[in-house]
C-alpha cells in the first residue's frame, strides 16, 4: 500500500509539473502576463491534480474554469493541455457517466451566456462548443474506451482463473468417480469372497463330524459374513451415482418396482396416500415407466417433507396415446407423516436411501431422525424430474394448486421412439460475459470516434444556418434600393432598411465620399460578400448611394 501511494504521489507531482509548464511559459510577466495569474493558475492546477483520482470530474471543471477566466472562447494556450488531460482522466477514472454530459451541457450554455458580457458575437459561443467537442469530449470518450478495454482484459484474466478452477473441479469430480468405480469393483470381489465364506460356514454348520459348539460357531460366522455382505451393499449403493448403477451393483430401491408398489410401500409407512388408475392397460416404454416411477417417488418424498400429514393423491391415466401422472397433496396438518417400523426405520424410504433421495429433491428427509427438519429445498429435484420427463418426450408442470397444496403433473407419450433428444448445452457464462465485454468495448470505441465527428458536423450545420440567418438580416433587396431617393430622411433603424448593416466596407471598396456623416453598407446578394450597397447620410438624410465592391 505504501509503495502504491508513493507511486501515485510521484505521478501526480509529475502531472502537475507537466501541466504547469505552459502556464509558466505563456503567463510570464515578461510576455505581458502577471505573477498573480501564474500563482493562481498553478495553485488551481495543483488542486485539480489532487482531485483527479477521487473526483476526476471536479478536476475537469477546474480546468474549464481556468480556461474561461483566461479567454471566453475556452481555448487558451496555457490550459489547452490541461483540458485534454483532465478530459481523458475523467473518462478513464470516472465510474458513472451521468454527471459528465451535464457538465458538458453547462459549459456549452455558459459559452453562449458569456457572449454579451465579453462584447463578442454569437460566433464566440460556437467556438466554445467546438473547443468543448475537440478538447474535452473527444478525450473523455477516448478515456471511456480505454477503461472499457481494460475491463475486457481484466475480465479475460478473471475468466482464465475461473476456467482453471473449473478444470480443477472437473479433475476432482473425475477422481471421485474413479474412486466410486473402485468401490464398485471392491464390492464385486469382496462380496464374492464374503459369499464364499458364508457358504463354507454354512457347510460346516451342518457337518455332522463337528461338535455342537463348533457348529454354533460356524453358524455365527455365516451370519456375520451375511451381515457384512449386506452392509457392504448398502455402503456401495450410497457411494455410486445414478449413472453408475449397473446390474449386480447395490441399488437403493427395489429393482423393477412399479408405481402401485411405490404407493403401497408409502401407505404402509404411514403416508395418507391414495392411488387412482384409469384407462386401458398395456405395455409402457421403459423410458416412460422409469420417468413415471421417478416422478411418484420424488413427489411422495417432497410431500412427506414439506407437507407432513397432508393427504396425497396419485393419479395414473392412459388416454389418447399418453400416460398422465399427477401427484397432488393438500396443506400440511402438522403431523409427522412417517411411521416407524419395528426395525427403527421408516417403511417408505428406508435409512440412507430416503435421506439420499430427499437431498436430491432439494432438501432433507421429512421423517424424524433422518436429518434436520424443515430443511430449505434447493429445487434440484424438480429440475431433475423435468429433464427426466423431457428425455422421455413428455411435459412436466408443477406449482401450487390454489388450495394451499402442491401439484406435479407429467404427460408422457406411449408411442415408441417418442423420447426427446438431449438439449444442446447452453453457452457457458464465461462466453456470455466475454461477449458482453466485447460489445461494450466496441460501443466505447464507436462512441470515441463517431460522437465527436457527429458533434463537429452538427456544430458546422448550426454555424452554417446561423451564418445564412445573419446574412439575411443584412440583405437589402434591389427594389428597396431603387426606391430610395437622395434627400429622403433616413436612419439605420428605418423600416425600409435591413435591421443589421455590415460592419464596414470591403477591402476593395472605393473610399467614402467626403463630407458625409456616416455610410451604411448592406449586402446586394444573399451568398456573395461583394458587391454591397453603400448608403451615405448627412444630417439624417440620404446624401448618396452606390453599388461598390
């Protein structure tokens, strides 16, 4: 931190010296300046440099104030570099851009407001706007582009770091998957050995050549081997993921279980569940059968967890070549919703299997003793159900039923070959963020180039229209010129004359006649500067007129 502060301090001092050099050179008292102007300029520039990091727009405003105080046209040699530098730093360091356009508009309005105070003409205001566009707005936009580009580079490094972390996470997951495969292989080999031990122990248990004590010991060995095999199957069944369950493995649910058996097992465990089956029977595609089974199991588990004691209705309907599976439950009644069996575990989803399935559904088990009650659901169960139903070619809908309960409904096609193809993976978040950063950088570059050009073009158009308007105010029509007679009373504000005469004769005009009080000059054409009409007055009367130029 100290090194960074020291570096920033040295950079600020260098910037102050750089911006103060033109002030010392242009406001030297030997060149017509004053030491007071030099001191004020250096002090204000020092304050601007001190504010350029926390308040960059304030620094720009101070530089504009110095320039306008020196010249109402805004462009001054001592502070031109300060305008460009602070304009760039404001765009580079300013986080929000809302205040900058307001400052630019205020400078433009102030430039036109200073016209009558400085005895200038309207073109002075246009000069202020032109200097504002080229010396302030263009550097400011360049700074915004550099800021956006730096943001893109920073986002690229952040995405690279994130990708490295993701690759490390993928490697960790792959190692865990390999460990689970090793656990499965261990189950196959060790389970086979334990089965052989149990088989040999059973043979010894019935061997008449052994005494009663040895037969009893052999029986205990057989029971211990069988228990070890069962525990091994439970452990491996928990370690394996869904896509690694193979024939001969350790499944956590009965193989080939139907929806009717699931509902019967749930009712035996104490859930208030009712099954309704309508429509003709028939074969069900394997994908549809597994999707229906998964939907009922997940829905019953969620109902037991989130609405304990509520009545649950399961409906299966075959109609129009589709199987409709609907599971709905009423509001929670406050009961536990699970009944313990004699073995000490719930009858619907026993032991680790219930906890695992509830966790996949987005929370914990709803039965006491299986985990913290009232766990917050993560919503992954419904996401998995939606994907399972979609791959089977069906549609899933879920949400409150309007009576305080919750309903899940899936429509699954029964025709063979109706399974949907896996959806194309969405673009990674890193790719979307990088594309967004690139768009912002391109937009910043376009703004840095086209906005100043558009401002200059608009300013040129306004100046052109203003020039045509001022020329029209000094144009004298030929018929009006012919109607004027020598000796007619005439003045500059006469109704027969344009409101604004020209400032003076052209360079090629002949000298004015002697003895005239004053001569007025008016344009003879709207576009050309010459020739012009000259009207000379003596004692308020027209003494002579001519076309000169």
